[in-house]
């Protein structure tokens, strides 16, 4: 774009085209994959936090 600015309908067209092109790239399989990895990441994060808490708690009892 040059120094000229977009008018109101030009901005709407630009944003609408961008939104449509982004939404066109979203597939059902992609959404399912994202949900799966979100759940998996949450479970792994919880498990690691729980194990660290467990080991640190037991380690501090042995030092006392």
C-alpha cells in the first residue's frame, strides 16, 4: 500500500477477505487434532507437576 489510506468499505473488504481466507484453512481434522493435543498437554503437565511435588515432598522428609 502506498501513502493512501483505505476508506471504510475498503477496510471492511480487506478484513472480510482476511477472515474468509483464515477460516477457509481451518478443517475439522485440524480442530480435532488441536483438541487432542490440548488434552494430552494438560494431562502431561498435571502428571509432571504431581510427580515433582511427590518427589520433592519425599526428598524433604529424608533430609529432616
